């Protein structure tokens, strides 16, 4: 495996220096979205102390005994919020179960919102008590708010890179439904089954993923020739990758790229926090202006973001059982 040579580090703070500089950063984002759909961002405005606090909550919780963590199992939540044990998923169809455990967190109902509890994909989280994960709720809510702000900044740059107005995506993000997972990967065991990974090869489903990873390594991305490349940690950064929705929205001009995790680099436990930025559940998605013409007609029918997610979920259930 080699370090992916085409993954730039894009400093979002440079995009705030004025329109000309913002357009330059947007062009860089546009270029990498067409090539690999993977890049690092710095200057994102998320305090490093908040990121470390979120990792601290994850480490403390995952260190608890299994019977303690099971008190907040996703089996107790109708919307799969809470803890998933090791072996709960196999992202690479036909391969052995993935070697990771997770904790799923999403947005809750907003009593002040006119839609109230009719907002799909919003609902109650399961919050561990202070003994199992001190401060997790307050930390997670602050973290998700900060990541939403950074995601909106990336979406603005994507719009500009596509020669659209900077605020083009705002009507699609009035009530977004982001979620995140706290993930723990034990060291890759010597007796792992053939083809078994920390997280099997997969693409993400939504618009954007912003990933915080520790310094242990293990993330890999697949290039167009099918070869795998390491995506090593860059201090102070998030790894951004596009999901299938963004690929569909751009009529496949942008790439949603296969990636996986194999925790065999550091020889110790790996922790990461993927934040999945999904647009409004009812937002209608069809090929964006400039992404189709008479010679390149839209490849996909119009769909709502919610319908897109439901179809991905249906296909996953068929594949994984």
C-alpha cells in the first residue's frame, strides 16, 4: 500500500479571504471531487480541544465491559441509535464480519421546529450515563453543531466549483439529518479470517463524510485501477469524502469512492469518528445545472434524499441479510 498521492490538504480558512481566493479554493475542491472524491481539510474552525474531548468520550465508553455497553444497544432503539457490538456488520458483501464496534448518534427532535416529531430520521438518542461516558451528550451535541458548520462550508465551495451560486445548496439544507458514529477497531488479530477487515470496502450513502481519525492509520482508498492506497492521519485535519448522493446529484461528475479500514498498521486500538452530512429528508435531487446536456443526459431519475437513503438501506439488507 502507498500513500494516495492525489489527496490534497485544503485549508478552508483561505476561502474566507475574499471572492477571488474563495473561487481558487473552490476550484481545488472541484478538481479533487472529480478525481477521487477524497481530500483533507484544515482551517475548518472546529476546536482541537472539542475533537479530543469527543475521542475521550469514545475511548472511555468502549473501555467498558460488554454487558455495560449493552445497556445502550441499538437493539433497544427503533432508529438504531446506541452501541453496536463487534461483528454487527459486514460492509463488503460476501466477506466476514467487520472488526469494529460503534456508537450511533443523530439529531433529536427540535420542539421549536414546526415539523416537530414528523421529521424523518430525527429521534431520541440513547445517552450513556456519566459513569460509562462522562459528558458524552454535551460533547456530542457541540461536536455535531461544529461539524455541520464545516460541512456547510464545504457544500458552498462545491457549489462555486460547479459554477453555481455559493448559496445554491442552502434550500436543500434547511433541516439536514446528519449523524455520526464513534468507532473502535481492536488491533487486527493474527487469526482473522481471509478477507476480514476493520471496515470492509464500501462507499458512503449521503452527501459528505467528515472523518476524524486518530494517529494510528488504517484507512485506505481505492483508485480507479482498483489499487488500494493508505490515507494517513494529518494532524488538525478531517478527511472529507463524497457519498453516493453527491455522485448522483452531479450526474457522476463527482466520485463516491470505495474505501476500507484495516487496523494492522499501529498494532494498537484505533478510534475514528465519521460524521455523515445528509441534506433534508424531503429535498428533491436531480442532475445539477451544468452536469448534463444533450450529449450527456441525466443518468438518474429525480429522487428525494429520503428515498435515496431508503433504497440504499434496502440494498444493504439484501446484501448483508
